[in-house]
C-alpha cells in the first residue's frame, strides 16, 4: 500500500453503528451522523442502514448528505448563515438550526424554510480544553438564557444544545439538568430537541444503560418531543488508522524519525487538542528499548506527533500504524508545504482492501489558483 494512507475498517464501523442503533431503538430517539467528524461518503450507505440521517456544519456538508445519503434526515447548523447559503439549504435540509435570535429574525420569513430550531447555550460544560468548550466565557455558540425571551421563540420548533466533547452519559445527565432548569419553560411549545454531539457512546466502558435511562426519562417527562443526538466521533471511533512510512532517521540526542505523515497536515487535533495517538507496537517513552521523537515532513518545528518507544531500532522504510485516525482527520487535512494528502482506503468485512481515493499534485494546485 502506498503511504500515507487512512485505512478505514468496515467491520469496526458496523460495530459502532450497531451500538448506536441499539441506543436509538431502546431509548426511542433519533441519531444523526455529525459529518464534521467524518464525511467519507462511500461509507454513507452503511451508516444510513443504522442511523436516521446526518447533520451538517453548513452548505457543503448539507449538499453532500443530500447527494450521498438521499432520503434520510438532513439537519444543518451554522453560527451565521448567509442568504446565498440559505437558498441552497432550503432545497436540501429538513431541519435548520440558528445560532442567534438575530439569525432567526433574519430568516424566519425565508421561502420554504424547513423546521427551524435555535441553538442555546446551556451555561454548563465539563470540557477542559477551552478551544473545544462552547460554554467558555465569551462563546459565540448558542444563545445564553439571559439573551432570550419567550417572544423570540415564536415560530421555532426545536431547541439545540452542544456542550460536550468525548464525554460519558453522566456528563449528559448533569448538562441536561442545567438545560432544563434554564430552558425547560420553552419546551412545551417545541416539537423537537437536539442534545448535540460529544457523546462517546462507542468507547469501551461508556455507560450505555445510563444513557438509555436518561433519554427514556427525558422522553417520559416530555412525550411530545422528538429527541435527537448528533455524535460524530462515536460513529467512527477507532474505525480507521493512518498508515505511514519512516522517511529518515536522525541519530540525535533524542533520536528522531521523520515520517511521510504530518501532525500539522494530517492529524491537526494532535496539535490542537493536544492528544497522543496510539501506535501499534509502540509504547510510552522509555517503556521499550528505543525511544524516538516522531515528526512530520514539513518545515514546522512543532510538527511532532510525540515521543514513542519501540522494541527495535527504527529504520527508513519501516511502516507505522497510528490508531483511531478516521475522526477529525481527513475532514481537516491541508496541504501546507505542498505535502501530499494521504489516500483513503477501506478494508471490507471480507478483508479485501480497496483504495477509495488517491490524491495528486493536481489536488494541491487546484486549491491555489485557476485550474
Ligand atoms: C454542533 C455540533 N454537533 C455535533 C458535534 C459532534 O461532536 P462529536 O464528534 O464530539 O460527537 C459537534 C462537534 O464539534 C458540534 O459542534
């Protein structure tokens, strides 16, 4: 296989999807794929067998879902829609979620507007990284309770909140208590409510039974409401790897291996979060005989994936497999330094590997000027 390459695993997707479908069935809720985390559309037919549809972050993802998951629910949220975007969105989407009262006022009379909802800020989040915390002071995401009055909601059918990131059902329980305390008075006039993403449902050890209890309890108290969850990560969690080759090894004080994959270009959350990907056969620094700093092939000094130890010396041509690389990876890729984009391949359930997409110089050039 040519590297770098994201290798998706159909069986692992199906495992995740079965867990999500179980929640959907047992709790009587609807579950959407948040395309921002994963939008490799050749997998959409499989995802559509288990979930209710998708949610989009804007016009392009909404169009992708319309084209590649036809006939399923198509929701969209954006912090600030433009009129030109809205003209497309009303053709493709059945639910649109506004981020502010100003946006709702602006678009409420828009021709053929689908079921409209408002994102609110529940004023509570347990997310530690500020960059991923939509409830951090000064947040632009969701209307704070003190900026909302009943008259603003005239004509809206849904409320939406999103304030979690890779978290358990216990966090949803606490968040929901805040949401209901602040916004519960508005629920009787709504048709649906959306609890956003960040539910790490397919993670080992996630308390699925507690989630089902919370959702059923909420539905018992609000039987007229359709309840949505829109996880991204949970759909593709641990369902893909990034396969990369060692280009060069430098025998410095801290030995360095330069890979053909870059943290900056191909796994930006490693730097933003920051988090440390797990690598097949590698351990923590010092745990195995040889420790290396793994870096990318760009000019950025900080393009470093981390320090890892291996049982034997690394050499040029060695192949490394980074785990859990299907989410927030190729959706965020860039071609900084002209570094080629990794190809995307799928291992089918029968073990056969099919390359879904390879990228070339043309993909780099076409983003920078006239074709
Ligand atoms: C509004 C909204 N919904 C859903 C998600 C998906 O979250 P996750 O991939 O953590 O489940 C996000 C992630 O940022 C989001 O902003």
